[in-house]
């Protein structure tokens, strides 16, 4: 694992703020709908100038792609007549739990678990407690509890946990995921269809650390005959060209390194993220491909009317360096026919 400088995590945490501000910009410009993002940003964030059209479109494609896969997971669970759980690693300021809880698939979600640095979870827990809209979707006030000195928060369905994912999972995850909640089973159920979300997190970790992380979940779910484990990774890749070198240098200037990018020089290498851990299926799409084949013509026309975008070539270049990788690991072959179809819907 790479050496972590005393202030080395500050830059990584700042990337979450950047993404959240970009999301707010995309919301304000009507690219996407997210009534909850403003509650998880610093005061005065809405006064910041909007992001350029290139960033707004990129944020839209990223959001649309991940939404399609998560919604598809919820729909397959409902079709199977089961509830599911979602584990978001390095969740940062993500609002996905609230968007699901306020939407038509709320009843399908048994549990939503978020894990991040203690600094991030502390801020998020405070923001949740301060916001009536966020708190209302967690359940009764008496059922929502802060723990671990305010770094963790538990409610009937939503759980916010502090951990450094670069450490050994037996040290970081096992103590918080496998301990039983009062009067119940372990926090992480091995019997429910479970989706792991890694949104811009593994790229900041050493390959060895991310391998250990995924393998820990594989081992945990291998004991269940009905186990269905899904994985979704969103991050940059293939940064050996001139565009990639500029990106790496810009991040380095902010004290952010990308040790996790090395094993993935091209699109064909991305599914290995999951297949090497025995996943039944694994695929990868660049955001450029996603925009071309998975977003409807009417939706692309709507987006094109929001702002003038002159730099189509530049947009395609940027989108070509980001990808969504997804895969499913099935312990029970009988579940294969239903779950093997999980993926993007081509328009």
C-alpha cells in the first residue's frame, strides 16, 4: 500500500466535495433531479458559480449510468420477491439512499450501508441530524442513533459507518459489518441479494488493498446458498495517453495519487476486477459508449437544449477515460437466469 502522508487524505476527501458541487450544478441546471444534495454540502455552496457545460454533461452521464444499474438491481430483487441490501464503499456525500427511500422501490430496500473516512461520516451524520428532510426518511427519531463518538449513525434501514478501506478488511470491515445489532442478526446479511457500489474509491487505493476488499465480501457471501453478490465500479482508467498524464499531474498537484489505476490500462482489462474473484459475469462500458447507446434520443435532445456545448470532441475524450464496470457472483446457478440479465438497457 502506498504511504499515506499526514495530510494525504485531505486531497482525496476534497474530490468528494468537488463531485458533490458538480452534482449540485447539474441539479441547478436541470440535468438531473436530486432534492437532497444541498443538505450535504457546506453552507453557501449554492452561491458557487455553476460548473461548465462539459462538467454538467459528464455528471449527468455518470449519474444516469449508475442510476440505471442500481434501479435494475432493485427491480430484479422485486421480481424475485426478495428485499436487497446495498453497500456503498467510500460513499462521501452521496444521496442515493434518500433518493431510493423517497421513490417507488423503497420497499425493496432492506438495508443501505455506507462506509467512509471518519472525517466524512462525522460531517454527514451531523448534516443528517440537522436536516428534517433527510431525518424524516430514516424513520422515527427514537430509532435513529449516533454511535462511535458521532462517526457512525444507525437507523432501521440506513447505516453510516466509519472505516479506512485501505486497511485489512478483517481490521476495518469485519468489526463493524459482522457484529450483531441489539436483538438482531449481523449488520451485513449474507442471504440478501447485495450490491456493492465503489464510486471513485478503488482508484485511490493500492491494487492489493482493493483486491482484499472485494475478496472479503466474496468470502462473506460464499457461505450462503442463496447469495447473490453484485459489484459496480465507477472510475477513470487508461491514463497512459496525453489526456491521462494531464489528469494525473493535476491531481498530483493536489496531493492526490491514483495507485489503483495501474492494473487497468484499457477497457478490456476492467472486467477482470470481478472475474478474478469468481464473479459469474462482468462487463464494462465507457461513459462515451453509455451516452451513445444507453440514453434515449429524447433525453439526449432534452440535455442538448439546456446549455450550448461546443466541445463535443473534448467531451468524448473525457467520457472515454471514465467507465462503469459491473458484475454478478452467483452461488446458486438457479438464480442465474434472472440475475445474468442485470446491466444497461440499450435504447
